[in-house]
C-alpha cells in the first residue's frame, strides 16, 4: 500500500478538493491511505479561536468564520446528504464545547485545533464517496497513541503499530481517509503532534503499515535548493539521500516536517515530494542513495531570537555554567539553532516563541546578565560553494556567524 499526504493548501477550497480526487483516481488502486491536513489556514483560525475563548473574549465571529468557510466548500461540492450535514453540525457543536471547557491552555488548544483535521477529512471522504470511489473514513485518534504532552504529543509506536494492523484488511478493498497532526492519550483525550505535523502522521502510518512509499503533495515541484519565492533561481532536487533531507529540515527547510524522515529511513520507505498542480512532474525522491555534488541549499529561518548570557563576576564561562543554561533550555523544551561562546559569555539563537522565551530569559537572569535581540533571520547555506559563501558571509547586519566544512550559518538583522 501507499500513503498520500495532502496539506492545507491542497484542500483549501472545492476546486482543490476536486483536484485531490483527480490525483487519487489516477492511482487505480484501493491500497491507498490518505492523510489530510486542515483546510487552508484553518489551523491558524482555530488557534485564534482558542486564544479568544481562553481569555474569556467573545469568539462568536471567529467560530462563525470557520463554520461558514467549511459550509461554503461543502455547498460547492454539492454535498446535500442530510446525515452528513448533521454530522458536520455535530462537529461544529463539539468545537464550540471544546473551546468553552476549563483547563490548561495547551490541553484546550489540542481539543479545539484538532477539529480542523476532523472536518477536512470528513469532507474529503464524502466527496470521494460521491464520485463512486470506495473510501472509508477513520479517526486517527483511535490509532495514534501519544503521551499527554499537549501540542507536542510523543508517539507510543508499539501501541500505535498494533492498533493499525486491522487497517490492512480494509485497504484490500477500499482506500482510507484519515487526519494528520492528531492522536490521543491512553485515556482518549485528543493530542496534537506539533504544527505542520501531518507529514509526521503520514510517516507514522507508512512505517506501521510497511507502506511501499509516502507521497507528500505540495504547491512546489519538489524539494528545492531554496524557497523559490525568495530566490527564483532555486532548482528542484531529483533525488536526495535521507540524511541530506533530514539535515535540511533541521536547518528550517519547511518543505517537510523534521520528524518525518527518521521513521521512513529506518524502514527503508521512499518519500516522494510531488506537485499537486502538475502530478506528472517527477518531483523529488528521498531514499537510501548517494548523490554526488549537491548544489548549495539555502534556508532562511525567520523570527529568531539571539540570547547572550554573560557571567557577572569576571570569571570565564565554565562547564558548570553551560550545564545550568542547557538545563533551563531543556526544562522549557527550547531548542538552540546555533550556539557560540566567548571568554565571558555564551550566546545562542532560538525560535522566538512567546511566552516561553521570556520564561527562559527570566530563569537565566538568576545566574547571568542576559541580553537578547529579536526579529532576526538565521540563514543556513548547506554544501556552500565559493560564491554562496562570499555572498552570505558578507551580508550587512550579521550578528553571529559560524562555518564548518560543509555548512555556513549567519544570523542577520532584517
Ligand atoms: N493543520 C496543522 C498545521 O497547520 C498540521 C499540518 O497541516 O501539518 O500545522
């Protein structure tokens, strides 16, 4: 069997959903499991709703916007089955209830935001059924078990694998539509796997069901050497070794979620990145291979924060102090994107995620003099050549720079 993953842009309106159905029809096989994201920018809209609800502000307009967006798509797809419409209205009701329940923010976030994927998968499945495609909707929360780390659920692979085995029988006669991004705890409470986590869900289903391949359908022709909106001369990679693709995601290439490659590489399952507007294009194949001489890959990671911890007593930065800094970061689940030390200070760059970063700064301030800059961009040039090295190293506004034999990183002000 194969796994297809369609992201938000590929199901953002009725025409996009019809395009998904056209791609699915070309496969000529039932042995397909489709993982779908929330439609368009629904996850962002749901995040705004949680924020309002949690702060006891009126969220009627935000809810109404989400409801009417989905109903308009259902209408355009000519879905009139009263049972289906009743089911969708029940989901809207569940969404409202989830937003008004009491509890910690991150828990409520998961209960609310997961509804985006439930709605999109129900609508896609119904559309496929209307076209006469034999399709079954399944709730990913019954198959992907995680711990109770809200917004970043850690997957229990063994339990999830065991639960999924029954799906093989269904796949013999029909295809399956399910959700990306969501799972549930052992107690049945909904969790999410981290923003953009649907790719990871696709890898999870693929690894647990020993799929032949995973295809991620995107609005770009494949994995590119840079974001073509930023650098128009970017080229498409025909193929990439797993290791290279994994490192790209680490540096912030947003084409694939960072957790996706590992489970596929461990099971030897190829990952294809293809263009949903032009499915005949070959796209990029990520697999166990050796590719000589890759062109430089340039990744821009925005919204970075540079934090510098300076020792206050004229001593030098020592291992014990480094230990303290790392402990604060690990306790707050904050990842460093680059780090550098000098005689009296240790600096690192991280994603600027409020309020977490301010908690980190506060904790570090107990032992250090802490300085920080926000609104920065981290540029990584992997496999640089002479021209790219010179170009990015000599940028104006460089606050921090680091290079190894293969990779150059510069942190710049806008
Ligand atoms: N809908 C979720 C998000 O926007 C998950 C995903 O699309 O991968 O982050």
